C-alpha cells in the first residue's frame, strides 16, 4: 500500500492541484494524511512518519506539496520500480548530486518536472542524487520507520528536503530520481515576483545551519534578488 501526505496551508490550492493528482494515481487501498502547521514542516512531516510507520503493508510514503500535481496514472508502478532496490530510501522527481548548500540546484541536476515557470528536464542517465526537491519526496518503509526530519536543529520551512537527503546518505542508503510525471504549480497563489526562496532571511539562516551541520563551510552564498 502506498500512502500520501501533504502539508496544507491553502485548502483551495490543495483541492485544485494536489487532490486531483492523488485521486488520479492512487490505488483503492491508499491512505492519505492532511498535515497543518504554522511553525515547522519538520514537525509536520515527522507526524506523518510517526503515523504511517505502524502500517504493516506500507510500500512507500509520498510527501508532496499542496501545489504538486501527479499526472501519470502509472505513478504507483514507477514508485514500486524505484523502490525495488532495497538500498533506495528516498525517491524524488528532481534533485542533484554534488550538493554543497541548500541551493541544491547548483549541483549536478537530474530528473524531470513540469514547473509553472518553465519545464525542467535533466534526464535520468544517472538517477542517484544527494537530495531531491521537497515538492515530492517518496520514502521507503525503512526510511519511515528509521529516520526523522531534524526538528531539533531546524525550524520553519527551509532545509527539510536537502537535510533529509543527507540523512539518508549518512545512514548508508540511497536517494534517486524517477520519471514520475509531476507538475509543480509554483506560482499558484503567490506573488508574481516570487523568487523561489520565500522568506530569504530564513532561507539564509537555514542554509548556514545546514552547512555547519554537514561540514560544508561557513561562507555565505550569494542569493539573487
């Protein structure tokens, strides 16, 4: 059984984007958890992991943004194929290798997603990555039962995806991207001048914390306005 969970800030966006996609791809026995938080996505996602870790027939837990739409009806079959390697603990639609900061897109990118700003396609020649974009994170049963998002080190809504990818790697497991058929409605309900960082000061603080935690250097990276 493949379970789904989404952290919902706008019920309208969730109903218009995420929910139709889940209904399109989900199988008859799927479980769904709706998460709400105003303070920490780390805590919200850990609630989902705590809930689903007790599901005996869990095959994967799909964590997705409220503005992420799943397009491919073969989604569940693709998830199972990606998870057929027991070393794989995390699957995403797009991610990168050689990641040195929260700006994971500065690494060697892989995967594919249709984004409302522009389609992003870096292929699947080498699907192994250090981290995946948090718009879609699929966790293996082992990851759900063995790992947690680092709510002790971080607060807010930045670093959860990249940090979790590094946690997977530190635990000796693998993160990969797969061709999952995903649309990210990035600008839905956002300011048209949205930069992608949200609260830039919070992003920079989380980036400094991330690099200090993983020994990646203390220099502050430039961030475009």
